[in-house]
C-alpha cells in the first residue's frame, strides 16, 4: 500500500509548531521581565518604607532585615519540601541546611544577647547534622550533580555569589570612607549594602521556588 505524504501539509505543521514555540518563548520572556521588575520594585519600596516611614538605617530592627529572614526561611522550606518528597534528599537537605545557617547568621544580634558570637554554635550543629545526613549512602555527588544541572539552580547560585562577593566588597567601610571623606555617613553604606542583599535574597527565594515547582 502506497502512502502519499503531502509536503505542503507537512511544512504547515512544522511552521505551526515553530510559531507555538516562538510564542511560548516570548510569553516566558515577558513573564520573567515582569517578575524581575516586580521584585526590584518591591525591594525599593521596602527600602523607602524603612528610611522614610520607620526612619531607620536598615539595621537589625528594620523591615529589610525582617524580609531577608522571611525570604531565607522560604528558601529553606522549598528545599526541605523536596527532601521530604524524597527528591534528591541528600542534596536538597544540604542546600536547605546551607540556607538555615545563613538564617542563623542573620539573627546574630539576638544570639549575642546570650554572649557575643553565640550564633556559631547552632550554626555548627545545623552544619554537622546536614553534612552527616548528606554523606550517608554515598549518593551526594550524584544527587548534587543532578540538582545543579537545573538552570534555575545555576541562576540561584549566581545570586548567592552576588550576595557573598559583590555585596560584601561593595559595602566595605574603607571604600565608603574614602569616597565620602569628611562627609562619611555610615547609614549611607548600610542602606546601600542591605538593599543589595535584600535584592539577592529575593531572587534566591524566587529561583528556589522555581526549583521546587519543577519537581513537585
């Protein structure tokens, strides 16, 4: 039996598929632009609320610091939920523990009420527990490789680097003192640095959510 294939019909089908893919890419790009813009505007709004409404310099008692802690907690829960769902449990538990240590560090001022530097002890306990769990069964490297293959994880890591490298170097006191000389105001440095940190935490939480949604 001979089967005739209409080349025109075949070309039309390919063209329709290509158009659908193109439209989907455009819509996804527009969505990413909107979400990125919304996150940026939210961070700036929080900055303005802190300085003009609460009249503080984005210190420990600020909306900025509180929101940083909330975003870190959200990131912890995203990866812990993946661990509970048994998706790459060794790797996701380690990532969750990493963010838990960051959260503990964010509350160092409150831990200092016990004694200065006390935060290091709960941080070490969390680190030890997560590392011991992650190393069980020898699956950590394999699971971490799978997790890191996700483009959302790569984006998340980019913002972690920005948080630890760029924001720290940008907020160095010596630089700001040299720039402003006798007009140096510490609040300017704090506001600038904390705003960048909040932006990084916002995108870390966003991509942590995207990783979770991909597998749950």
